[in-house]
C-alpha cells in the first residue's frame, strides 16, 4: 500500500505540473503593500506561490486614472516571503479579461529569464514552474513579456524576500515600500496610458511610492511608536531612475546593501542608493514623535509624487531634540 501511495503521489506530481493543482508543501501568504508577510519559522519546504496577472483601471494621482497592468490586481504586486533552500512551485495565471500575454522574471531565480522562459501565458491560461531559492536576499520580480518596457512601466512588479537560515532579527514593525516611475499620455476617455516616447526620453510624469501619488500619505501613512525599531523592505523598479532613498529626520541604523544578507551592512547611513530593478532593507529606531517624510532625495521627484509619511506617536524626549527659547 505504501509503494502504491508513493507511486500515485509521483504520478500526481508529474501530471499536475503546469495545472492549477499544487504539487506539495505549504502555500505562501502574500501581502499587499505596505504589509509584509509574517516571518518564516520552519525548515526548508516546498512552497506554493499563486499569482495572477490582472489589467485594470485605477487611480495614479488626484484626477488621473491609469490603465494599469499588474500582478494580483495591485501596484506594486503582492510580496512573498520564503526562506533560503525552499523549492518554490510558482503558478502564474492570466485573467481571462486581460488583453495581453504576461510572464514573470523573478530575480531570485537561477535559470533562463528568471522564470520568464517558462511562464509566458495567454489570457485565461496558467503556467507553472519550480525553482530552488539558492540565495538569501530581497529580490524584485517583474513581467518580461513582449517589449518588457510597457509591462514594467504599466505596473507589473513586486518583491520577494528570501530569508537567510535562522531568519532575521525580530523588529517591532515591518513595511513594504516600492518606488516606480510612470510615463503617461494625455487622457483618452478620462484614462491615461503609457507613453513610450516619454519613457525613451527618461522623462517620467509621475514618480511614486506604492503605486500612486499619496500612496504613503494621509490614511496610507506608515505608523510606529516611540522606541520601536522599524524595518522597511524597499524596492525600486525604475524602470529608468536610480533612487536616493532617505527619511527626513532619521538615520538608518542598519542598511542591507542592495538587499543582500551576505555582504557588508551599512551603519548610521543617511541616504542609500537603490538601483533600477534593485532593493534594499533599512532598519532604524524612532526616538521622538512626529511625521517623518520618506523621499527620493533626487528632490524634484518629490513634486512628481515621491513622498510618504511615517507617523510616530509617543512622548517627547528633549534630550534628543527640543526647540530653543
């Protein structure tokens, strides 16, 4: 009976590859920005990740609607959290209502196109591939179908965190923030679309955090309390610009340079460079209450939307900062 069961499982693994049926293992919890999936507290596993390409019309800025292409119906797409050594069984479906074929290039993948070679999928279909998470770090994923530039420029990107063995030190709060540029045409029937010439000229009309102007302002602002340690997983898709990520009034206690865990970490860093299609992880303790501005310190981009707030509550500490008489 045991041999028969093993044979049936093996058959299911082969016949199920490329279908909607998971091979084995646990299903990854995906979260939308600025939320971060919970820490991985287990050994290496087979982890199933389900993601759908979805095209939709949404808000890019006040009074500006945009024809987004996305993963999971949000820009940026959902964040996944796995651990080094995991086997990732990745399912990419393409909503039947979509107009374009899509795929995915995951920068955590060692293999052709980062998985794009196996995942180009037409509307109404699904593709599956499996890869080993060999390196720990914070990685970008994005669509690489067709001309690539339009798929990225329209919103198809996100982050995947591959935790190192033993995980990461605990902190009080974790957030997912992603910067991106949009190159918009004049609205047609009230909806703007991608302008390829503005992309070629590298003249973005909008530079935003978490998919829209105001994505981290007002009710969308990040929260913390005095004395807490905050960790931000920050990605920059570009598609052209390098980000000068800075929080006004804070100093990063630790920076995992370019999202890696095995290299040197920066300490007491004021501003960190994040390349196009790159990422970083910053940690800092907040000492006094107030509103702290997250910016791309290529400062004219603030006027295009690259600003957010971290709102900190708690008691004042005059030994840290105080106003003079």
